[in-house]
């Protein structure tokens, strides 16, 4: 019997989406989803602190067994990419701090896993999750369903380490990312 809780995160610097699913007897159940509001915080360092604190709070409240995070996509704006990477790193650090295994998935992989189309829109992903998890009321911000999509993708992938990058602890992360950990 498989019984586990998966926390999914969609990193952001204005809104950071999260979703939590419970897998019991190979059936997927929505626990919660939402966003962490960051846009009113004046400094990037304040946002990073809030991401770390709220991620730890989610972990301590729901006790996830695994953490799935969306990898930042490569855009043209290097500064935006850097800020998203920091947001992702801080949420990953919170999971590592609580010894929760991490899997990282590319945005296209998540969309492909949920909708069958790697180029699906946020709305298409949200609609598929609504149907799959029988969600009655959709959230105001689709960042929440993006976080949920990371968790559901992880479930669909069976937690397989061949799909994304898996880290079992801080040492594992540093070993696999020597340049990021300097």
C-alpha cells in the first residue's frame, strides 16, 4: 500500500504557487493549494526569506514525503531568471532542511504529464487538474494550479529519478551542483 504526501511548488517572485496531494492506495487526492504573495515585499531578500519561512510552514503543517518543484524556464531576461532560480533554491533549501527528497521538473515535462501537450497553457493545465482531482472551486491565481501540477506530475512519473534531478539531501545537491553551492 502506497501512502505518501507530495508538495509541489511553482517558484515565483511575485506569487509562488503550491499544491499538496495525498496518494493513498494508488489514488490521488487534493489536500490543498494556494499561493504565497510576495509582490508587496520591498526587497528581493525579503521575498526569499518569506519563501523559505512559508515553505517550512507548509512542510511542518502537511509533512510531505516528497517535494516536486518546477525548474525555472530559460527566458531572455537574465535578471528574471536569476531571481526565479533564487526563489526555487530557497524553497528547495527548506525541503532539504527537513530532509525531504526533491525532484525538479522542466515546465514542458509538467505540462506534458498533465495534459499530454508540452506546450499547453496554464488554463489547459488548470482545467485538466480540475477534472482529474474533482476540484469544485478553482483558485484566483493559476500559480496555485501550477504548483499543484508539479506535485501531480511527480506522482505520474512515479518519483522516478530519470525524469528530473533528484536530491536526497544537502550533500547530494552540492555534489550535483558544485557551481550553485559556492
